[in-house]
C-alpha cells in the first residue's frame, strides 16, 4: 500500500461511516434513571426498572405529592402535611412555585398571597424568620422527596432524571427547572415537554399516522397540542 492507503486503513479503524438516513442507537451504560412530573399542584415520580413498563410510586399516602412546602418549622415539610398547614401559616407555606420559576417580579401578573423580593434580579419568597427562598429552592425540596422515594424503591442512588415541563416554558423557565434538579442532587438527563411525554406514553413515536390532539388538564394551566 502507498502511504495514503495506509493512512486510510488506519482511519477506517477509527471511524464508522453511516448513511445519514440511518438511525444509529447510541449505547448508554446501565443506570438508575427516573421520570418526574414536577406539577403546579401535584408532582409524582416513576421508575422503569430493567426495561419494564414505567411504574408510578406511592409517595405521600398515594402517587400524588402535593407541590407544597412548609417553612414554618426547623426543617421544610413537603406534601399533604404542608398543604394542611397553609391555612394557619399561609405566609410560610409556598404552593404552586412552578408558576414563579424563571420569572422576575415584574413578570408576575397573577394574584398570590406571598411576600416577594427581587433582590439582584432573583425572585425570592419571604417565608419568615429572616429566611428567603427562590422558586428553584422550593421546587428542589419537592424533587428531593421524589428522589428519596425512588432511591428507597431501587435500593440505591439514582443516576439522573427526566423531568417534564409545560410546552410553553421558555429558556429561563427551563433553566430554572434544571437548577432545581441540581439543587436536589439530580442529574437532569432531559427536560421533556408534557404533551410530548403524553404522546410517547401512548406510543405515538412508533409509526402511528394521523391527526392527534393532546390535552393537558393541569392544575395551573390547560393546554392543547396537535400532532
């Protein structure tokens, strides 16, 4: 062989040429990934161990964890107990933090019961006793509970999570969701739009043809997507 031929032979050992139209599955190391629906009013976590069908885990006397965090005690309390305490400690209990994610004080155009601070351009809830928390930190408390429940079920730490977000979330809101996951100790594999997640759950990625309407009757918004 000539020197050029030798070089090409060496390159052939390093590169695999594929047709552009051919889908190539990227190998991924086995791990413990989870799926999380971080909702406005309720959140939940699902696992799909060993390739089996996804299974939603019971978290707070059922599969739904109230997206509410109570800061009135020494440590935050999440879920049903926090929601029950909202009647007597409304300024120290934060609900629907998802609506504040990635937004400035000037962008909040809906009524709410909270004392907000926008120091340095970062929105914070004043939850009393000199403590202020960001929407990302509130969401992180919820994500941490869901992560802990999944780890209990799996018998070990999770490697990461796919988190669903509304289709209308902009870059700032999506980044805020990723930040909440990081604060909760999660590697966020991907943010998946909620209508896309619904489509995947019903197998619309497996060659179905037609016109499909996906409704998202959420606690904070009501959306429709057309595929």
